[in-house]
C-alpha cells in the first residue's frame, strides 16, 4: 500500500493489477495439467460486469498499455478504469470495501456479500475425456468430447449447471448435445436446468420417474429441492432406456447399461468404449458402504448381484469414474461387489439371530481384507442396515 493511504492507492489504479494477479494464482475455473488454456480462469472468480455493477459506474474505456497476459478478455476492461472525484463518496466507500477484499486475496463472483464462485476442477483422463469436480458440487461429472458434440454425465448440485457449461466451453467449441444422469439424486441432476433446451437428457426409466417427484431419501424426512418443479419441468429427461442403449457410433459411441437395483432403482452405468472407461454413478461411489435409498427404489439385497452383473457383462473396461471418489479399477469393482455381499450376509445373520437394527449396527465391524475402505458414518450404517432388514421382513 503506498504512503498516501488507501484512497491514493485506489486512485493510482494498481489495485486492478492485483485483480489479475489474484485471478492468476487462485484455483478457479478450468485447470487441466499439461493442456493449453483457452482463456484465463479468472472469469470464474469475477467478471468486468460484476465489478462494474458493484461500483455503480459506467463501462470503462478500452485498456491500453496494461499487462494483458495476466487477464482474460472479461477482466481486461477493468485495467484501464480509474476512480474519479465525480463518482461520489458512496461509490468510493463501495470501492474501499472491494479493495479490502482484494487485499485479502479473496475476490469472488458476488464481490460484496454474495456467495463465493463455484469452482470447477478438471482432470483430463484422455484427449477428449474429462472429469469435472468441485467442492460442494456433488457427484463427479464426466465430459466426453465427440466429433458430433459433447456428452455430459451428471450435472451436480443446484446452481452448478452453468459452471459446468462454462468449464466445457474452456475445453472445446463443440456444443453439448447429450446429458446423461446416472440416477435421480439432486447432487447428480440439479444442474440439468441450466443446459440448453435442445440438449437430449437421457436416463433410465426409473430415474425419469423419480425425477418427476424428487421424494425424500431413505432415512431422511425432508425431500431435496425440486429444481424441476421450480423451472416448470426444464431439465427433465427427454429420452429413457430400460436395459441397454447406445449413443453415437464408432469412437464416439457411449453405451448405457442397467443391471438392477442398488443405490436407487434406476442406476445407470455409462461406458466410453474407445477409452475403456466407465462412469458408475453412486452405485459405486468409492470404497465405502453405498447409500441405499429404498424410497427411490434402492436395494441392499439386490446391490451385490447388480454390481457383479456389471462386472461380468460390461466388456473392455479398466477405469471407473466413481460417483464421488477418485478413479477405480475393474478389479476394484469386483472387490466392491464382494464387500456388499459380505455386508448383506452380516445383516442377514444378525436378523436371523433376532437382533434389532441397533444391535446389528453396534456389532458390525469392517471385515478384514478390504484395504482402503472407509468406516461408514453411523447414520449411513444405520440406514443401510435398516433398508436391508426391511427388505428381509418384506416391508
């Protein structure tokens, strides 16, 4: 900060250089190790329009002689702008607030009193296959860039759809043509509403029915936000399948499978054959107990067989994009089917011995041999046991 104080610093204009430097250092937007960036990630933390709206001033003149290599076209106009006496005291106060935020290095999309920007982190698996993650965003999103357009798998939590589309726009000029949802949970489908109306949305037929209702999950009393009701049906499936479906041909082909109930009643397996890669959704979320949502068709009795059928009947896959964890291998899926089979056997034995749900939960421990498996949260373990016991009782 110069000796003249905050106001002199503001009038000097160097704080906008700090804007660009902040944008270049923050983990925002599309980050693909080894891949060229189409533009700087800074637009995901702020835009010229957002800043100008906060400042309450008109659009500034075009920049001249500023370090443009630091900034994207969205922030470039800001570099030429300077606060003036004519702005008035109130606007100057607003600038001071903004400058204080910048000084802390935490400029966000709303700038003052608004929610932080949604950060999309991109992992490139193949030349044209990516995984999009984001803290608080929900399930993993797959992006497959084909010659005819982009196929997207799952769209994350409410509000994340546009961030996904923005990230895709950084990766390719190809339009999004197809969106596939692995199942109906809100953290995998809510971003649908942001996708253009001409995008085909494909799900299993049970998932499509569940999305019409968005009922409460097993073990919970409150249903998730129904973004589809709020948007008058925008983002609901336009096409469904029952057991198997293919999209595209040749190296662009995507295969969809359903092998039975598990996490929900409509779990889909999405395969990219050219890359030997599959998106499992939450029927294989990672190395931990699956969440069994009986209210939406899930089954703890059926899930071991559904997992094993997928392993035995999907050819040529070696990499699995899980619902929420890192990538897994095909042998990991075989192990996960065995893990769920062992869990079902333990609950069956406890129920046959006359133990209550709470007693079964208290007596269960992680079986030996499942390296890397996380101990389930108590509520999740209780729900899984309860769902299986209810099935065994015929409820």
